[in-house]
């Protein structure tokens, strides 16, 4: 009797659940482990970059992306859905905020807009929920460094450290033991690598792991010099060599 509700997105089951959202969360659970850690001076987003074949050129696979110069995002779940949400996130950051106020949106404002896009997909006929959970880290002048998780239902939560994907339960347990209020960015990167090491099958190196950080301003990434009042982006993606150097130090 209850099975008929699993095919309808906009109809609640007798138990008060939307079955398609549960199925979307199941898709997230099948994805590779991704995690985020908030430190005193930055945010770390890390994920496994898994390839289906050794012939795949992993150099051009992106699992962590820049939304604004100070906000980055990663995911667990369906890659194509993540690409769509990445495009929508960049568009909404520009059209609903940057173009109006001439500055990039604060992290919470952008997270709220992304959550609204995901929630609308749970309440409209002819569509399905996005099969991804997102980890969004960013910095703004009002709240400093913030880390959020957004689920397929459109709900979002601020976190000190969290994980999503296949190995999320074990990763959260590990993070609970390691995280503390005085954690700095380099220590957070170290903990992120140790956490992923527990869940990655096979060799772990700079080609199988992707890490981005939102930390201090990188004026060297501006591409120009001498402009007053212009600061560099806080988002930076670590190169495979930088990841390998830190793995050697574990």
C-alpha cells in the first residue's frame, strides 16, 4: 500500500514522509566521502577523487569548486546534479546579490539561496530532488569563517566539522575525537587527510584526493598589482604536489 507513494514527489506517505527525498539521501550515501572542517583561521573542504578507470584523465575532474572568491563547495552524490547546482549557485550569487550590492554575498545568504533552489525541486511536479548533499565553506566580514551542509530536502545546518557520503558515519566519529576550538588551518588539513585515509580504498595521493581551503587573502592570485582597496580571493585549491607533501608528513 505504501509503495505507491515512493513514485510521487509531492505526495506525503501515511507516515508523513516524502519517499523521493529518502531515495535522494540514499544516492548521497552511495557517493564518495567528503568532509569539511572549520578552523580558527579557515575552512577545509576535502573529498576523494575517484575514477572509474585508470585511463580517465583525473586532472580535469573537479570535485571542489569556487562559487565566489571567498566561498567554495564540494559534494557527495550525483556529479551531474552537482554541476547544475554549481552553475545555479554562481548565477544566483551574481544576479541576486553582486549585481545589486556590488559585493559578493555573505556565506549564509548564498547558502539560503542554494537551499531554496533545492527545496523548490521537492515541491514541483515533473521534477525530482537533487541527488546531492553539499558542503559549503566561506568567509564574510559579519560572521567570519562558516561551514554549512545542505541536503536534498533543502534543509541546511552550520557545522564545526562534518562528513557526507559513503563513509560519513565513521568519518564523523573520527572528527568528533580530533576537532577542538583551537584548531588551526594546517592542523585541519592534517585531520582531513587522516579522516579520508580511513575510507579511501587503494592508494591515497594527490591524484585521488582533492582539497580546497578558504583561508587568508591570496593577493598573489589577483593577477594584477597596485590597486588600492582590492584584496585577493580566500579560496585556494591545493595542488597534487602540495597534497603529497602533506601526506608524506603524516
